[in-house]
């Protein structure tokens, strides 16, 4: 039996501002696709987060080409985000990558410009996912 719950984001600046309410399906996904909404528990990347789960969108899956160059984040040649407004928090001035997403890993992002996502902290292991989410509102 699956456990479902509703997820509400009370944040003023959401990482996915177009989403206000989601249905969370707590079961580790067996397959992850670009565009899926997934959630996971905060870990060392998110010590400041006081919620049980973090919701992000899957931008890249294993085998995809990731290129981060000149303030642009591209997956398979398509720009998914640009800029690094949170770079000061990571104490890095340059974010450059050109690699293939490894097996068992995904690249996550938020559509808000100030989303704290994989552009800063790298790939997320699929094994860390707690489940998938579906937009309600």
C-alpha cells in the first residue's frame, strides 16, 4: 500500500513558484524521467531546511549531457536555467561542468531564479528519492 499526503509550500520564494499544492506519493520511484517532480529528505546540502521533504523537478537523467558554462545550464543542448544568484553562499565564483550524468544519478532544479538546486550541489542519487509528486494546484 502506498502512502499519500498533500504537500504545501508556504515559502515566499518557492523553488517551483508555479506549484502551490502537490500530492506526494511516498514510494521510491523505479524509473525517473525528465520533467518528473520528485521529493527527498534534506541532507548536508540543506542543513538550513526545517521541512521533512524538498521538492524539485528532474532536468537530467543518467546518460544526459550536462554543460554549465557562461552562466548557462544546459541539458542535452537545451537551456534549463541561467545564472548563479546563490553563488556567494557556496563561496565559489565559477561553476563550470561538462559531463555525462552518471548511472543512478539525476540533475534537479527549480524554476525560480533563486532555487538552491543541482547547479550548486551536483547530482542527486536516485536512491535518495522518497517519492514522486503530482501537481494539484
